[in-house]
C-alpha cells in the first residue's frame, strides 16, 4: 500500500463561532485543495453534539475530498470514517493503532521534548505554541518561537506541523515544518480560501529552501 499523503495545512474548528459562519469558512478554506485538512475539536460539547458536528464536517470533507481528523474520540473517528488526533492526556498512537483501519492517520499534540518522545507511532505531530495563539488571547504558556519549533521538530519520529499564532508572514520564518495548523488565521480571515492558499504557499517556499 502506498503511503498516505499528509496534510500540509490543518484548520482546527472553533465552535464558539456561529455554526453557519464556521462551516462557511471551512468550506471556503477547502477550496485551496486536498492538502487542507479539518480537525474537529470541541471540548465543551456533549458526546451526542460532538458526533453530530463530526458528521456535518465529514460530509463537507467527503464532498470536497479533504481529510478530517477527530480530536480525542476514537469511537467518533470510526463512526464518521475520519483520521484521529490525540491530545496529550489521551491514549498513545500505539494504543489506538490496532483499532484503526490501515488507511487512517494518527496525529498527536506535542509541546515539549518529553511529549515528542511519546509520539512514537504517530503519522504527524502538531507542535505548539510556536507563537502566541490568536484564538487564545489569555494563553500564558511560553512560546517556542521559530527556532524552538525547529529544535523540537528535529527530535520527532514523524513530520511536524507548526501550531500557534501562525500567519503567512510568520510561517515564512518557521523552518523544519511539514506544514501548519491554524484556527483564527483561516476561520476569521476575510477570505478563508486566500488565507489557506497563502499558508500553503509559505510551506512550499520553505520546502524549496531545503532543496540542495
């Protein structure tokens, strides 16, 4: 079986937005192409609501041929045919892999070296916070910065996506990233499709710099 293509941009949901606005922004972002994935994250939702939202997103992604990741819920990922994202306090990739079909990807959250070491078996990691998150103005965690991200990404056994305060301008300064993960940079953009394309272009430009 050929290796699965990894997303180069993951747009994480923010269900604090009105559903119509959120789904509209996601739909526009997916116009940027199949390298754009959606991650369904809604920690405040009940189990039933989380599943209903996942079904909506699965339909949207399936229609356009884009990947969907479900945050932390193996059961929901299986029910809607999605990939799985594992938060730090959840099971490990090695725990869930036997229960997933072979064509499903597993991503993990990573914030430090210890979590990077625990990422064994993951297909990709979302490393954060690189910069201060635009979606979390009260976040007081120390940021990695571009250099800290590059150092941490180099310790991972899988490709790393940079998360936290990523904009097209900042993305251009982040080396060692296989892609980017964002919330507000796309969901709150005046033109989500253009914002997604700009982030993909920044990633492509970084990849060109690594070519000898």
